[in-house]
C-alpha cells in the first residue's frame, strides 16, 4: 500500500525512477480500487456492465496523472524515455511498453538518475 500512496505523493514528479515493485503494486491496488468502483456502480448506482459508471469515472480522473507519472518513471528505470509510452497507441506497441515495464531496471545510475531508495 505504501507504493500506492507514494505514487500520489509523486503524482506531478515525472523525473527520476520507479522500480518494479513501486509500479506493479500501484497497478495492483489501482486495479482492485477500479474493480470496487465498478461493483459500486453496478450494485448501488444501477449501471450496466457496458456503461461507464459515475464512481469509475471519478476514480479514473483521480488516478490518471499519478498513473501516467509512475509509468513514465518506470520507463526511466529501464533507461528509456517517457516518450516510449506513446507506443501504446500503435497496433502492437503496447506489448513493447509492457515488456519495458516487466524487465529489471538498470543497476546503478542511468540517464534518469540514481536507483530509487523506496
């Protein structure tokens, strides 16, 4: 949970690096929170499964910038520019971005700073 909170603390920090646990724990807790929002939308607000619900929409607005920030810092950890995130808009480029998120970060300092001490 500390990595989830850390992503919000560093929401507007697009510099530096985010190690694998920081990125993946944030992704895990975001997915769980999104699932809970969808349950609330469907059960309490009577939103059907194909519709975007109020809670899900609000949660997306809250999580968008921290998610973007932690993803860019994760790309920095593998010594890649945050601009590589734009590959997700191509047909198969999202697989490349997922690969970059999975691989081990650079040992020691790289072009984007020191190893994060989380």
